[in-house]
């Protein structure tokens, strides 16, 4: 029984496995470079800066009340009844 054909097949399979592994490593390296590039250009998220809320003071001498409210509200006081209406204003 000759061993030469089996030895040749083993050597060829070993070379094939080496070449396939080398090519797989190259494709993995290219993928890693692309991912590193994408991660390097991704901006870092910044928290939004809150806008300060301004307050105004309301005082009704007719009804005897006093309170503070945000300046983005408008107040309409009824002249006949103890009624105060709030409306949002767009600024």
C-alpha cells in the first residue's frame, strides 16, 4: 500500500486550510478597520441645555390673592366672578 497519495492529499488540505484561514483573517481585519473608522466619526451625544424658566407675580387686589406663575402663561381675570383663566403663549 502506497502512502504517497495520502501524504499529498494531507499536504494539499493543510495548504488549503492555511490559505482559507489567511483570507478569513484579512476580511476580519478589513471589517475591524471599517468599524473603528465609523466609531471614530460618531459624535458624542450632548445633553440638551435646559432653558431657564422665568416667573412673574400675579396679584389681585379685588379678590385678595397673590401667586407666581411661569411667564409663558397669560392670565385673564374675570371682572364679575372670582375666575382666573390661564392660556399658554408661544414665545
